[in-house]
């Protein structure tokens, strides 16, 4: 009778072990009970974009730079003055002789105003691209702990189920040992496995807390805030090849676009330095009212231009060469950044391809074989053809495969997040995958091998 009970309990253990883990991890009983906030990744990103002080600083810097553009196109303010002549005593306006009324305006050479406006406009564009890059960085910093939290929650669910099943198996082996149908060694082995599962479960809960703390840190919330996320990730297929991603990065990466604008700004500034010697024009209009008269009797007009003595000397002594070096510096920085961006695309794409390939192998080969391995080990153990250690090894292999599968899923999404950061843009949606990969939500192996 005890053998039948044992076989029934072990069969139940195997049946439960072969069911894919689902749902959420239970709260750590050692921690304070805090209601979990149900959130999605989009909710968290929206909150981070709203609350991030660094992002708001970049936005204000862009708005400030944009506000300076119109001012750069305009000349200095005109000057209005009154000259009181021939006073017998200082500030004794009643003893004046004549009054001179003057309006003066200095107008820089037209190219000077145009180039100043272009430099200011490019400064605003650079600030805008820096703001966009900060947005993308904020999104990336939220995505990374979110995917880490997903992996930790799935790991906790699986480990909790393994612990429950090992407890059932421990009771079954203990019953068999008491009836002299199992050795004490089997009892000790299952106790050791159960203790290891509990250690892994405790560590996973600590890692879950740290992932939630990272999210709360970004949102300026209490680090004890709990988050309930959707049960599973919808793995997004990658629709673009590596060369397509490279071309997209060169067009969309905000940091790279900012440096390209920096080259244009440096060239405008160089032209401004080369034409800075062109003369400014000063115009004056004067009207004179003589003492004892109510009307204005004399009017004067003055036009003057600057003589570029010092401007030419400044340019020849190094200003022009300095402006040329700034252009060369901007071009070199752009090439360096371009190489960094392309390398980042290659690294992220390789990580995506590796995770994709691993997910396909786990879904199609490793997980099915690990489940079958447990069934074979159970049948052999019940028939007395193998020892209990083989059954424990099969169970451990299935548990490790499940943990690795969830880690690969999180790694795949993290790699996509790195790829979006590298190109500075969202990825276009993929077309419907073939049946073999549509259920897993993965790109085909052919697409990943490119």
C-alpha cells in the first residue's frame, strides 16, 4: 500500500514539475507587507519621463537655447540721447545754451547678423538632440531594471513550485524509508535539494527587491514600493537586418545628429571669424534747439563705418586658424562618435541574435528534453532500475533549464533595449513570423543569422 502511495505522490510531483510556471511570486514573508502597484513598462516610462530631474534640465536648456535664436539675428538697441550744452554750472539746466537731441544706431555687416543667427540656431538644434538623447537614456534606465524584475519574479515562481514539490517528494521518500523501501541516503539527498531550493528562493527575493528599488529610485518613490507586472513578456521580433540598423542609427541617433550639427555650427562660426573684419555701419541723426527758441532749427546726419585694423590683425594672428581647428575638431568627434554608434549596434545586435538563438533552442529542444528526462528518471526509479540520485539530477536539470529560459527572455529584451539606445529610435514592428516561431514571439532563425 505504501508503494502505491509513494508512486502516486511522485507522479503528482512530476506532473506539477512539467507545468510551466505561471503567475506572480508571493511576497517575502520576512518583509513588511506592502501592496504592489500594478504597472506596465509604458506606465513606468511615462512616469520616468515626467519626473526625471536630469531630463527636465535638458529640456530647459533646449528651451533657453531656442529663445536666444531671434536675439542673435537682431542688432544692438538704438541709442537716444540729449546733450545740454554751455551750462554755467553743472546740472543747472536753466542756464543752458543749446539742446542737442540724438538718435544713434550701429548695424553690423549683414553677414555678421546672418552668421550669428545661424550659430544660435545650431546651438538650439544641438540642445534639442541632447534632450532627445536624454529621453532615450531615461527610457533605457527604466527598461533594464524592469526586465530584471521580470526575470526575478519568474524565477521566484519557479523556485516556489520546486520547493513545494521537493517537500512533497521529501515526505514520500520519508514514508518509503520508514517502510524500508528507500535508503537513508535518499532522504538526505532530497533534504539537501530542498535546502538548496530555499537558499535560491531567498536570494531571488532579494534580487527582486533590488530591481524594484532601482525602479523606485528612478521615480523618486519609496524604495520599499512593490510592483506587480504582467505575467509574461511578449517577445518582440526583430524586423531589421544589421546593415539596416546601421543606416537607421546614422539617421536617428540624437547624439550623432548633435555632433553633425556641431560641424555645421563650427563652419558657420569659422565663416563668421573670416568675415568679422567687414565694416559695421553707424548712423546718427541729430537735432539742435538753440537757447531761447522753441523750435528745432538745425538737423545733422552722420554715417560712419569701422576700419578693420584690429579685426584683420586678430584674424591673421590666430583667430582664423583657431576657427579652422574647431571645424576639424568637430569633424573628428563626429567620426569617433559614428564609430562608437556602429560598434554599439553590432554589440547589441549580436546579443539579440544570441538570445534569440538560445530561446529557440530552449523552446524546441532543451525544455522538452528536460521534461522527458524527468519522466524517464521517474519511471526507472519506480521500477528499481536506477537510484534516487538520478531522479534528483533530472529534476535539477529541468529547474536549471527553466531558470535559464527566463533569463534568456529577459536578456533578449535587454538586448533590444540596448539596440534601441544604440540607434536612438524605436524599432519598427516585425511582420508575422512563421508558425514555428510565432508562438514563441521570436524572429526566425534565418533572420537572426544575418
